C-alpha cells in the first residue's frame, strides 16, 4: 500500500511567502494547505487535521504564539514548526514554552525547513513492528501504542516529549549530555543551542515527576540528564 504524504498546514499572513512555501513543500512530497492567520489556522484544524503545522510567529489578528497556546489548551498536540524573524534565545524559548516542537529563523532555506519537518515527523511517527515496552520504576512507555503512563496514570505527551522520554528510558541510569540528546531526539549537530533540551526537560518534569512523590528525572550539573529509579 502506498504511504500517504504527510499533511502540512502552512500559516503566514504574507501571501507570497505562504504560497511559495506551500508550493515548495508540495514539490518536496507533502500534501499542503494554507491559512492566513492564527485564527484561520485554529478554525481550519477543527475540520481538517494536519500532521504538522508550519506557522509564522508575527501575524496580525492572532500571532503564532497565541494560536499554538490555544491549540494546546483544547488538547490538540499537532506538531508545530515556528518560522520567526526573531533570533534571540529568549524568543525561541518563548516558542517552546507555548508548545512548539521546533523553530527556524528567517531568512531560511527550503532545505532547512524540510529537514526540520522530517525530524519532527520522525518523532511523531508510530513505532516499527518490533517496538518494545519500556519500564523504569512505575513509569511505562509503549512504543507501538505511542503511550506513556506513570503509576497507571496516562501522561499526555507531545511527540517531542514522547521521543525525549523514550530516549531517556532506553538508557536508564546513564547520564546523557545535551549534545547526545540533541543528536538523537532533534537530529541537530552538537553545536546547536542546548536551551531546547533544558526547556523540554522542564516540560517532562511537570508531567512525569511533579504529580508524584519520587522524582525519576535528574540533572547532573555541567554533564547532562539521567532517568533512574528512586534510591
């Protein structure tokens, strides 16, 4: 059976850029649709789900940050790649804080956008037939079902959070550096900014550790992160 192309929603208020990006992604093998604002994107996704959203940050009526915040609030975990002219670290962190999976700064190359899209889709893709069940203490991750739980309580994870937790659980007791995590989870080179790892580790702690008595996620300052059973 032929695999259906991933459905990408392109959201940008600039018609020329929106059409160029949508057309280019279509030539790259994706099925694309477009929306001209954050509000239009929210309405579109209600009746036409996407596999990934490529969204500009600075838009009138409703900016990208607000749109993604509203998406997450209504329980929609569709992966989001932000496009932004802001290149300061705090701007990127603000995007991750509202629930984005990655970001690309303008001006950008199509090759970079496609590479980031592929990396995000790999993290969201269902596991292979030989997928396994991972267990650390009372934490369980089912790769095939793409589900995780702790003490029997389901954890609502985005694709990126799930991929990060899977990597940590596949290496219990091993301290993993930011560079290794970036390479294995995001597909970035070791020269990339590790702030994204810090941000997503904080997300995982809120969901995996905060509601429970014994923490499983630990920071080894100056070295990296480790998931291990309580001592």
